[in-house]
C-alpha cells in the first residue's frame, strides 16, 4: 500500500498530511482553508479571542471557534494557544469521514500543523521529538501504534521556535485524546516549568499535567533533566545530527517510506 505525504504552507500555518488516501488528503486541505477563513473573519470581529492569554467561554455556530473555546477553559490558556491543534483535529476528522461519497476514508491519517499532531492510523507511525540543544542531546522519537489511536500530540518549548512560552523548558510534549487538548496543555504545562530548582520545576509541571482532563501522558526536558508521567508511547532512538533533523523537518520528523504527493 502506497502512503502519501503532502506538505503545504499558508501564511503562518505549516502543514503535513500523511495518508494512503489521496482524496482524504485533498478534503483535509480544503477543510483547512474553509475553517481558516471562518476563524480569520471571526477574530477580526472579536479581537479579544485573538489576543487573550486567558480562557474565553463562548458558544457559536463555528466548529473551530467552539473547539478552541472549550479547550482554552479545560487547559486554562488563551484560545489561540489551541489553534494549531484544533486545525489538526478538524482535518483528521475530515480524512476519516465515512459519510462523504466523494472520498475514500483514510485508514492512515496523520496531520501535523506547526508541530501539533493528530494521528488515527491502522499502521504504526514514527514521530521525531526535537528536544533542543542541551546537555542530554536527546535524539528520540515516539512510535504511535494502532492501540494508541486516535491521539493528539502537542509540544511547547521556551528555547525552540517562535511560539510564546512563559517557562524555561527545552521541550514539553503532551499526549492527549486529541490534538487541541495536547496543544493547549503543552502551552499550559510549559509555562509552569521555571525556577532555579530544575527537578522541582519538572515535578510540579508533571503534577499539573495529570490534572488536565484528556491528557494521557507528558514528557518534559529541561537542561540536563527529564521527567514523564502517564503511559508514553514506545520510544525509539533516531540516528543522525539533531540539527539536520530540525532543519529538514518535512523529511525527518516522520521517519518512514512515503511517496510525496504534489
């Protein structure tokens, strides 16, 4: 069975889709533009939704807005802290849709949106973790098996990338029941990893992760210390230079044999 990898960029959104179904990939891309247009229009009329660092409780006719609002309350973050995961979840759901006669529902569905990932796959998927340049020099990945799915994966860092983090973690990776929760929880937990006592900062953040509904497990790396809580997926070692893994994200964050779909 051929498995296709499709990558596209729209403004600040950097998206990778993986599936054996080309029609599922295309419907997910179409859905992304549809929901992005809705969200862009909504935030121009409701600027607080865009700028707030605190949860916003609101019910609208728009799936993307409602999903972000509900999760912001659950994770105690601003709605935009969940946006990448929300898009990933919506796209994955479209890929798995069984009632649409125009698509072949995906048996393998993975959506990565700016580092936030939604997976529901009958085939195991390998996902690399870039945990920053630190003393541990971690080069690891997680093996997502059928028994783990559906699952959302979110990562937040104070030392990598452009996203805002109020903590000091090199990487906080959250595994949750969906990508929206994983995204919001990663932001919340990463904000808590701070202070001179590194071990204490990690332990306190892991305790907080356990209290968020929908979080399955968490992995935290800060300087020369790591911590985990819950049942993580299987871990595997990635060979090679981590700088190149990060630089060539589209080729290496999902190690495997895929055919590029253009």
